[in-house]
C-alpha cells in the first residue's frame, strides 16, 4: 500500500495545485517511481489511499495497467491517519504479510530483504531503517543486538541522539497488526501504534538497510536533495534518465547547458541562456534569452522571461517568472487550485 492521503502542507505553495504523490522527480511523479519500485519486487497488486486532489492522482495513475500492476483506491472522505487508512483496507490484505510505503519515499531499500527479516523474526511489524549522519530532523529508532526495537526519539537535538538509524516510513506487517488498530478511528503508526507495540513487548523489529538510498521528498530541502542526487548520478531511478535533454527539447546553439541538467520534452532554452546543474527543466518549460538558471527545479509549463536569474529555487507548475526578475533561494508556485 502507498500512503498518499495527506494534505502536503510541508511543500506549500508547490502542492497547492499538485498533490504530493504527483510531485515530479526527474520529470515523473514520485508515485510513478514508487509503483515501478514496488513492481520490481513483485508487488503487482497495490492499494493507495487518496484524499487531497484525489481526482488528479487517479487521472495520472489510472488502474495501474500502464505500469503492469493493479491499483485499488481508498477514497478517504475524512483522513483516517496512516494506520487508520491501512485498517480500512484490512479485507483487501486478508491473511497475508504486506508492505506499506509513503508517497514521499524515494528509495532503493531492498523490500525482499525487509520482508525476509520480518518473517525470520515472526514479527508483527518491521520498520525499514537507514543511517543518516545528522538525525535531528527524523524519527530515530534504537535497536537491540537482535534487531528488536528498544525505543524511539523524535527529532532529537544534535548530540542527544541514541542512534543514527532513522525511520524511512517503509514497513512490513503481518495481519496481526490489525489487532493494534481500532476501526473507524483516526490512528497513526508513529504516534500511536508503534509506541503501543513497544509498551506491550510485541515482536517488533527494525531492519537496518545499511547502504540503501532513501530520501523523504516531503520538504523543500529534502526534495531538492533528492532531485540533485538523481541528476548528479548519486541515485539512479530505474527506467529514468538522470540528465540530458529529451529529443524534442529546443536548445539554442548559443545557450550553455551543464552536463548535470535534466531537460524535459518540448522545453525551450533561449539564445545565450545558461543552465547550470544540478537543475531540472521540466516538460514544456521556456527559458528566455540571456537568462541564468542554476541549481534549480522548474516544473512543467513554467516560463522564465528574458534576462532573468533563478538560483537555488523551485518554480511550480505553469508559474511565470517575469523578464529581468531575480529569484534566489525561493519556492514559488501558482496557489489558486483550478476547478
């Protein structure tokens, strides 16, 4: 199951018009990357909960057949929380183990190893974990020598962390997890289910996915890190080019484009413009003559007028940057949600 029902507030104003599952990474919605990731591990039946701008998610992903999977949607009229949404799909999962991922996960965490560890321990729940050098913005998990979870810290101040292992939001569950989630109740894994499992001494484990890549694209800074990692070749998304231009893009001969720049279909880069990486120029983007774009992400349909400068910024879908404008460290987007 992909958890995709949230309001995406941490990415405002970008997600005023685009729900978080459709936030693009290297030109494709992250939900598409996730579906392909799950399919690569043999998961061809996938549930996804939707609420905010749900119609756009459904229109983009369809029934899943384009990706070789079958998608089943849970339309939440009221948000039920991460655990509450999973509980609502109890009949769908039946008596099989299953995995849950967040729509903001960009990762290559090996799901087969996660599930193997889960089953080896006969666990009710197993959390996928990665090491981060700084953990003050994450949920930290403390493990015993046997992999059993001993405790949690939420965004510990630097120097107070008991572990460098952070919760990726990628989980393996056995059907027994449903006994820990009340029906028809807003319930959260991190705030309620996991502390309760820990207090009860349940078979609750962590899987140390040391060496795996993981990024939560749900904040502007982490979103930019993920995008940079892809175009710089630090992380490769299977089936997705890391950089370079689509054949239909038009780049004026006098324009300068760095190697670590991704340019989408139908994009146009004007005379004497310069695009420095790591940057992403989305489908249908127009960059005017004499304009400089560096270390930035331009979503589909954005326009940047002549002689403008866009640095260290994210420009939302269809947004127009005026000629001669200067953007530095900005996140800008159209905020009116179209009917």
